[in-house]
C-alpha cells in the first residue's frame, strides 16, 4: 500500500476531455464545494485531437475552471484522445484512481452522446467502479491499494440527454458554472486560428438554455439533470 494516501473525496467526476464535467455537472460540484465537501475532476485525456486549441492552452483553461469551481483535486490520466477502448489497461488505471481517492460518489457522462469518447468514458468508468470493489482485482503492481466500494454512480449530460431521473437546483451556482465554462475560450470562442465546430456555434447558450428548461420543470431558475443505473436512497441527498 502507498505510504501516503490522499484525503478521501466526497465525489470524483470523470470526463473524457477537460470541459466535459463542467458542461454537465459544474453546478453540482460547486454546490458541494460551498458545503465544504472535497470534490475533484478526473479527465481521461488531454483532448489532443481537438480541432481548436493546444494541449498546453487547454490545461491552462482547465486550471482556471478548477480555480473558479473551487475543486480540491484535478487529475488527468493521459489516456489517448479518440483512443478510449474497453481494455484492461485503461480500466485498471481508472480503478486505481478510484481506490486512491476513495470517493463516495462517482460521476460520468451519460452513455448516449454524439461524441464516441463520451459514451466510452461512461463504459470505462462503470467497469472501473465495479472492479475497484473486488478485493482480488489488481490495478497496479507497484502500488497495491485496498478495494473501494463507491456508493453512487451518477451520469450527467453533455450533448445527449434523456428524461432526467432527478434534478438538482443550481440557481445560486449557475453564474460560477458558466464562468468555469467560459474559461475554455479555445473551445467555445472563435479566434484567428479557429475552425467552426458545434462548440463555437452558440454551445454555451444551449447549455444555459438546457439548465433553464430543467429548472423550469422543477420550479427553480436553473437545474442540472442526472440519471443513475441503480435506484438512489433519497436520504443520502438530504
């Protein structure tokens, strides 16, 4: 076992690329931060295949978004962008991260999305969550960590969505969520060297509109929607 284990996290949110988690769950993460809970984001890739921006700039933008949200931890596993596959090597590194940070709650993208990496991130995280709780499952020969059981796995929406199973009021967190997304200027704003993508065509306005519609259905200004593969005990959120 490692000599120094980091503090356990209340929640660890996984995304395929820097900005994925902010799009779907930035408000919830900031709400937890305001409640003095330790939360983190784990990006699987550096988004090196993105049409706009560079890896270096994207990391700077991710650092600014992390600061705005007040996150305790931000990680990047360095898996290949557009090369995510359900193979043991990738599942093991995610499971090892879960065992290392021991989150109560794990977040992942909703499994149906126009970007294949988002759906594959969901597949990989579900496999890793399951394997992380198996005592005899080995994740790293150099650093043996005890098994860890995640209490809840929630899926947030990026591009694809379905009817949410539950909504969380983020009216007071919406401005910070949008500021964190606004940090990713290379992705959402056109610059001299940019090419047009779905992200540069009013994408942030659509995110705001989605959270507005979710909020309207719940009688609040803004809300984020989530789904879960398993039933949730409501007492855990009260």
